[in-house]
């Protein structure tokens, strides 16, 4: 089970967003983050805890270990206001779980 | 450039079978990746349905496994999803996605735009 907090984060452009994802048991390195804007498919931004997908701005960073993981977005841009989901894969049998999401919206 | 396109019926009657297909183009190495179905009910989060690798390797969400079949036709570059005995709770946008890693389920790097399916009489 994945828990994400806060449920909603109200910020202004230029501020820093810190999103948390907590797993009910230790997770290996299969931890990813997605951004979803209204009406669009999710977009992978971070995988393997901290690897940024090619083309994703450097203001996005991922960190964490064991059960606690963080997505940080520095210097929020207008296009960053969206819903963010974390996702893990269990080792065996392979199964995938998504967190419930954190909405980043304008203060 | 890899392109992924889902297609579905739009409307399905309760208790019937929902069928959605995913057509892949522009990826000569498509058979080296897992392909995954994910759905999103209206206003809700993402739910993993299952993942397929080539023809014979498939993993399902345990909560859906009894009603779901995922298959791949590498020669046609098509991945298929069937959900039996559907109810209103199966109303969702169904996404097809390709993994980041060769031969492993990790994270989903390439997504289609999704196929909206409504279950209603």
C-alpha cells in the first residue's frame, strides 16, 4: 500500500513543492513518479527513485529509501500544477501499485 | 518515435465483455519490453490491470485477475485487453503503456492517450 501526502499542496509559482510517498513495506529501487495534467495521460518524470527521464527539467528531483520517498519540485512553474502519483513494483510476483496522488494547485 | 494508440468500444453493456486494443508503431524493439494496461475511473487515481511480455508471460492485478485477459500479438504489434462481466465500476479510461526497461516491469515511460469506456445500459 502506498500513501501520499499531502493530498493537496497549494503553492505559488517560484516556490518549492515537497511531495511524500510512503510504502507499507520496504521498497527496492522500483519507485517512480508521474505527473498528470487534466485530460492527459500520465507522464513519467522520475524512475528508480531518483533518475530523471530525459527531457524532464532539472527542477524535478527524487529521493528516499526503504519506505519513505520524496519528489521535490524547485521553482514551481505554471505548467507544474498537476497531480503527481508515485508507483512501486513488488519483487515477486511482479505487481504494481500506484499511490492515491497529490494535487499541486495554485495558492 | 514510438506511437501507442488505444481503441475501444466506447460503451459496453453491464455483464458483457469489454475489449480494448493497443496498436504500437515506430518501435522495432517493442517485443523487448513489457506492455501494461492501466485504468483510471472518472475523477480517481491510477489502477494497474496487468502486464504482458511477448506472448506467454503475463502478470495480473490479483483483484482483477479472475475477469481479465491480456494478450500480445507481436507480429501485429497489438496488445489486447478483455474484461469479463463488467459493471459500472469498470467505467474508466484504459491506458496502454510501455516500460522503461528491457524485459522488466519497472516504470511506464510511453503512454497512449487512453480509450474511454463507459459501462451502462
